[in-house]
């Protein structure tokens, strides 16, 4: 799990500090939005060939860690 989190970078000089896949300018939120809107892992990788399967898993893990202590939100 720690290895996956090493794939995420947060740098104020890159996308105003939004979490990205390390070594890219691909934000975690974009990967999550693609998956939430029904894109498969394979389709995401085709759209962004520099990504690896582990990067997608890292984005999901990052989102899980960020939301694990949040309160329920009513929509």
C-alpha cells in the first residue's frame, strides 16, 4: 500500500498543489472522474498511455485515504 502512495505527488508548483501522478501533470481527480463516469481501466490507460495500472490503483487509494475520516455528506 505504501508503494502505491509513493506514486502520488503534491507540489505547489504543479497544478497549484493538486495531487497528481508523480512525474506527470495528470491529476488524481481526473482519473477518479473517468472511472466514476464509466470508463474502464483499459480506456483510461489508452487515453493516457504514460499511466500504468498501479497509477490508477494509487489514485483510488489516495481517494480512499482522503475520505476515510470524513463525515457523511447529504446530497
